[in-house]
C-alpha cells in the first residue's frame, strides 16, 4: 500500500465525504489520511524535523478530527503528501503573447500567495516524500457560453510545468470531465456542497445557496478516481 | 463705448482668477470640448505623466481601456515593472509626436518596425521599449513577438477607444540612419551609441505639428469617431542634448509642444487640450507641486491636476471611503511613474 496524506482546506470536504461513502477499496493500493482545516489555518503549521506541527489549538483539534488520530503530520510515514486546494488557483490566460520572464513572474506571484506554497516550502527537503499540489476547483459560475477546454489545458500546462521546474512539485488538477461550458466547473458539481467537518457544531452544514467555490460529493468521487490513477503513476 | 475686455468674465483676468486666489480655489481652468462619462472608453499614452491619468481614471471607475492585459496572478507592483497597466498597452513611453506617428504606422500597417535588437549579455532589449521589462528578453524572436503584441494592442486601443489621451513630453529625440526614432538615446539604458548610426534631433514646431496631425488623421481612418485629448507633461527634462542649458531647453521643449497642441486644438474639432502643464507650473503654485529634485511632480500635484480634470467632467462614482484627492494613494509617497528619461540622470557624471 502507498500511504498518502491529503492536506487541505475546506475543499477537502467533498473528497473526504466521497471517500467515507465509497470506502477505502475504491482507492486501490492507496491508503488515504486526511489532515484538513478551514480557511488559511494550515499556514500556521510549523516544521519540526519531519513533522508538521499545528501552531494553535484549534488547528490541532481540526487535524486530529479529520485524520481520526493525529494532530501532527509525520511526513516520514507517508509516500506522498497531497496539498489540496489551499488557495492555489488555476487561472485563465488571456490570448496575449507573454515573455518567458513575465510568465514566470506571474506564476510565481500566483503560487506565492497561496497556503499551498507556504506548506510546500515547509515540506522541502524531506527525503522520500513526493509532494503533489492540487489547485482549488474552478468556480462553478456557468456564465460563459464558449468552450474553454484549450484555455484550461494551457493554464494546466503552464502551472504544472512551472511547479515541476522551479519547485520540483507534481501537479494534478480536476479532469476535463468536470468542466462547465467555459473556464469553470460544471454547476451541477457545486450543488449540495457541505462544510468541512472538523468537530464543530456546523460540521456538514450545506454551504450557502449559490456558493460556486465548493464542490459536492460527485466532484469528490471524480477527484478520488483522478487521484487513484495519477498517484499510482507518480513514483 | 465699451471695449472688448469689459465683456469678459473674471477668468480672463489674471488678478482675480489667479493672483488673488489660493491655488486650491482655481476654477474653470478647463472646459471640455467633448463629453466624458463613466462609460466613455479612454486610452492613455505618451510621456510619463500620462500614467497618472490612466491610473486615476481606473481608480474612479471610469472606463480606462487596457488592451494588453497582464498575465493572471501577476501582482500590481510587478505589473508596472513589466509595463502593464502603465499605459493602455505596452508601448512604453512615447515622448514625441513623431514617435506616436511611428507607433500608429506600425499598428495600421503603413510601415513595419525594423528588426533591430540591442544585445545585452545573453539577452535582448527592444530599442523601441528598452525598459518594458526589468530583464532583457531571452531572444530576438521573443522580443519581436512581444513588440508585435504591443503593436496589435495599440491598434485595438485606437479601434475601441472613444478618447485617445496623449501626453506630449519631449521635442528632443534620437534617430538612426534608417529614420527610426528611439525613446532613449542608444547607449544609455541599452544598446551602444554609434555616431555613424545614431543622431540627435531637436524637433521643430512644424515637424511636430505635422506628425501629430498625420497621426491623429491616420488613427481616425480606422475609428472616425475617435477624439483626441492632448496634454503636455509638466515634468522638466532630465538632461538636454541640445547644447542649451537644461532650463532653457526645457522651456523651449515645453513651449513648442504647448504650441503644437494649441494649434491643433484651435483647428480640429476632435482635438482638445487639458492644461496639466499649466496647473503644475503656474507661478501661483511657487513650485510646491514638485519633489525636492524640482522635477518630479509630487502626489499632491498629481491629485491637484486630476481633481481639476474630474471637476470638469460629470461626477464620477467615488469608491466607498474615497475622497477626491485619494486617487493616487497616500500623500507623501513618491510618485511611482515609470519614466525612462529619468535614467539619463545617471549620466550627469556627478554634477
């Protein structure tokens, strides 16, 4: 079995919910452990040796709840750590020509502003652990009418190439099957999304109606399948 | 019998409208020739001072048209260092009417730019936009692709704009033997100066006037409803290659540009002039709108100019919590305009 830690924010809710429903058999030879908290709280994780340790009590509680046991993330226990969501955006590129220098600068700025970058930095130089980043789902605002598959592929290619080249990070993102008519997630995949359960009263409550940023269990199932396939190929 | 002066309004007289008033009570300095509303699509190009107009338009929710978008994710500070959202597209500074005509010709296909490149280390600078990026381009091909993008975006700006704002900056210019004009003298911020290839010209009134008239006429061939709003940069020259004292050269340069603008405004219905030069340089201001170097316009000065601009057109929607004079950010912070010409001060040899 390959052990995988999914470290993420509210977007983990869809993934974990689908995982709980489908059962671990669905993941084949992958064993998943979730470490999640809402918002940007994970940015306060501190590196101690091979561990990421919560810097505050509420984060510790959320990690213990979502993992089912541990509040510290002992990276040496895992073959792969997936940084899921955490404010990393897949952005559409306008149809302009850009120099190599400005492309690098834009990707660097976009990544640097995310909690994913913060954690990737803390995970550097831990031997034997692969780090995979997965961006936030595209919002499900179906206002576009024209297909944006090419724009999606371009954005995915630019970000994945840059992350690998500059940071040595693997990149994985939502499959094209989840896209809506434009540069967005299909709106049906945002219907019925729920809050991340972290041991609070409002665990599992539906997100406000019209929330276009959080996805539902169906999206979670698709992403689990994507993770199963892609992580099996990452050696 | 009355003489004509007796019928004039107060604004025609120096004493009541300037000398006896606080500079901050100056009124009626500009009566726009054409209507500017929030929905009026405005593009801005020219000398450094034009940057303030675009920025102020954007901050006050006017339709400042940007036709060359920055890449997604690029933070604001870097956008400016890469020449995005400085003007409506990445032309860099266009200091002279002749250089404006050059850009118009490229964008409308009258002429193609010479594939000249300034090699710098392992990279390449664009002679026509030498500081458009902080680092040199990786290759000549990349430089040309980037320039072509700017040229295409410049055409789109002309096609889609309702008003083309152009800030006249200099009469002093550098050309090569092929007739191409550079915004900066070769050998200053890039390239190498070759006296057999490069020469200086202090452009005369007639040539500037004709170039600006032709440029605007050509622009209107693809957008007949386009209006032109001219301004003259109030910023003195950093250095003059004319042989004159820089103070004299500055006055000559600004006076000629002001005369060119005045002549066109009086003969073309579609051209107007906004007096940013006068607002900053008026004797009543006693130089208070300049930074200690007596060259850069300070925040208060920029606000002062832009407040007059906006006071003369229909009231904009200010963003919540924003005062009129908030357009340029907190006062006291030095101007962040991208101005190639300032780089010439590095060649003063410690004088």
